[in-house]
C-alpha cells in the first residue's frame, strides 16, 4: 500500500514537470527595449534590452549617436513559477543594461538591437527619447541663496526657505481662445523640486461659468519636466474638460493646497555625520488662468439649440404603416465630437391627431484627446388616434463648427405614415346606425337606447344625512391637503434642511461605496478607496453643516465644528481622516489593507459622533 502511494506521488511529480515544460515551451518569446525616463543633459542613464521566456546569445547593440557610451552590458536574470488550478507556468526575464552619459538637450534614437534564440533572430524596434536641459540653478548650488536641484538631495537643506518657484501648481489649458461651448482640456499639475511628505487639498479648483467633465487620473511624482529653465518633479492632480457657458474673460484657479516637503538636516560631524529627513509645511497659493471665450456668431439660426463641434444626424421610424392606438417610435441619433452631452433634444412637429409622450434620451460619450466623442439617441414615442395619411415634416439640426466658424444645417427627411383603423368595439344593438365619433371630440357621447332601469321617483339630497357627512369629510380633507401642501412647499424650499435631514443616511451610503474598494493589494483599488472615502467625508460635512463646496476647507471645517459645539476629540478625528485620505492619494507609497480598514473605522466613528450633534 505504501509503495502504491509513493508511486502515485512520483507520477504526480513527473506530470507536473512535463506540464511545466510544455507551458515553458509554449510561452511567448519577446525581445524589447525599456526606454529611459527623465534623462537630464549631462547625467547618466540606463538603456535596458529585455528578453522574456528564453535564453539568448549573440546580442548586437549599436551605440546611441550623440550620447557617450560608458559601460555595459550588465546582465540580470529573474525567474518566477506559478501553479494555479493544476496548471504550471513560469516567467523568465533577462535584462541587458547599458549605461550612457546624456548629450545636449534634444531627441535621440535608440537603434534596433538583435539577439539569437534557438537559431531565430529577434529584433527590437528603434525607439526615440528626449533629453531635457540641465537645471539652470545648478550653477548657484554653492551660493546658499538657491541652487535647489530636483536630482540632488544635498541641495535640499533645511536651513533654506522653500521658494514660490520651487513648489507650485499650474493650470495648463489645451487652448486659451475658444467659442462658447467649445471644450478646453485643463490639466492641474504640481511642480516641485522636493519630495512630498503629505498633500492636502484645502480648496477645490474653480471653473466658474463652465460645465465640467472630469477625467480620471492617478497622481504620482514620476516625471521630470523642464519648465522656465529649471527641472521639476511633476504630478497631474486633476484633469477636466470645461465647456464655457458664456462669452468674455473667464478666470480659473487651481485651488489651494497644504503640502509638507522633505528637506535634510545634517547631524553630527566628520566621518559620523549624516543627513536626516525633516518635513516642512508650506501653503501653495492658487495658480490662475484667464480664458478668452468668443460669443457665437449672430444672428443665430432659428433651429440652433447650442450644439458646438462636428456632428452627423439621422432619423429612423419604427414603422410607416400603423393602426389607431398602436404605439410607434421615431428615433433621432446625433453623433460626432463636441458638447454631445449638452445638446438639447430636437423638437418634432407631430400631427395633432397623434398622442405624444416625453422623449427618452440616451448619451454614450467618452473623452477622446481634448474633446468628447459619442452619440446622443432620442426616442419619441407617439400613438395615432384616428385613421388617415399623415406626414411628419422635415427636421433641421443646426450646429456650429468652430473650425469652419460657421453654422451647419442637417435636414432630416419628412416621414409619411399610413394609419388604419385599429380593433375596437361596436356601440349599441338597435337598428339605428351610430357612426364613429371623431377621437378628437371629447364632449359628445352616443345616446343610450332601450334603457329599462330608469326610475322617476326622487328625493332631495339635502334631506339626506349622508350628504352632510360627505361635506364634513370633504372640508376636513381639504384642510388636511392645505396643511400638507404647505409643509411640502416649505420643505422643498428649504434645500439645506433637506440635505441636513438626509446627511447621515447619504454619508453612510457613500462609505459603503468606499468599502467596496477596501480589500486587495491593487494600487488602483487603494486609490479608488481613498477617493471615495474623501468624497463621502466632504459630502457629509457639507450636508450636515450647510457648507457649500467653496467653504469645504480644512480651516473652515474646524471653525464650523467648534461653532456647533462639537467636542475637540471629534474635530480631531474628522481632520485626521481627511489628512489620511489626502496623504494616501498624493504620496507615492501604497497603503496596506489594514491601514484602509483603520481609516474606514475612523470615518464611521467620526460620522456617528457628528450625527449626535444638534
């Protein structure tokens, strides 16, 4: 028995080895170049060629013209194995790294490289990369008055004040001269020469006079950019498409931020001296931007409803042969690029004998580049009431093309509809013929004939007790309706009161949305968790204490909570939750699932404490 078990075990091991070998053979062989990042003029950089799922030989690499070759290749190998659901797989990578010294600022090309794998030649594609100029402050690094360099921590000493040109936020527009309703992509970007310890948004960006479509981004300090003669680490904080709703000079700002930067303080002396990181808090003022919005040309066509961009339009009828009381639909689809989300539904002139329903609109659109592309579909439901031949007249769709600077009209064709008599009931059974009454006439009915249950005796209703009871009930019901209506009116008028009444329920619902992203080690899930949790806290506090979005600042929240006699412990808990969320969203390091669980518990505790506040 024991020998049989051992035999089975050996067979299982052999099968696993065979399966692993088959999977390893079947794995795709790839050979590619990993582009260098953040290459600064005069600095060293690596160019790495990666071979995946194979062992190669005969590597041939050409040097990069304009850059000085220092040494290489240095070879490193990584291999991993997985056994999932009875299948074994492996992943092997071999990296060949070469070190260069960057030449003058400009664009360079990494030539194609080749390698032999089992007699076959694999080749990379040529790849271009940019070298950015050196930081112009480098020459001043010994003056003590400046010289802070993004790539040199020795210049980040704690005795230097942080200059306004060393950490700032910009709004970068795709264009600054547009027509009304023409979209502008605005990128809000942080520029810093220091590492960031913590980041807190004190006030949100302001785009007054515009409709906004926000574009999802993942903030991280992973790019170096040359701006105004100096190099900065950058992170995209927010990206939006704005659609100006009025002409003139519109002023935007990037919002206010509290940031702690990492500087270094030298401790000790001689051989035993060392640098320790020290965080310094700074306040970053808003970056301003002015956009010139031109008024759409006048006079505007009569059928123009505000569409700006490049569009096509078409109409479709579900059927042109109908019966009375049979529902049908007419569908109008507008496709293209522009303010597709904000186009008003076209008006259709249906015949008077058609009963009409409210149109149903669906929009399928997404951001493409610095514009929005998609389609709007509007369904118009109607029901013919009388037989006959009808015509839906042509429909004009007018839009403004900002490239051609003119209005363009698309005429949708007229539609002819035949309506036959639908299935109905006959009226009466006498020999006198009763003709159908036109469906549009509502105040004439057929005369009833041969009615046998008529009664000539009658009595006055005022002598009936039930009559007076009905009157009393009606008066009571009328009074109740007046009181109820008044309360509904007062409640609808008190928008802030309604928000206050629902604050706790809405806040806990938002926390549930954040909880869905709490588990897992995926950085995107972690970012989404903190984003949803931050929205929940800002929204709850705004509803609970009747604060507008512009008032939702860290200082205002502390002041308002104190004014409402909220205990200092609760205020501290709220501020800590907000700080934890902001720090987790904007610092490069990831957070653990345990940390997310703790901050969610703090948020729930904060809301529960605030709910007890009158």
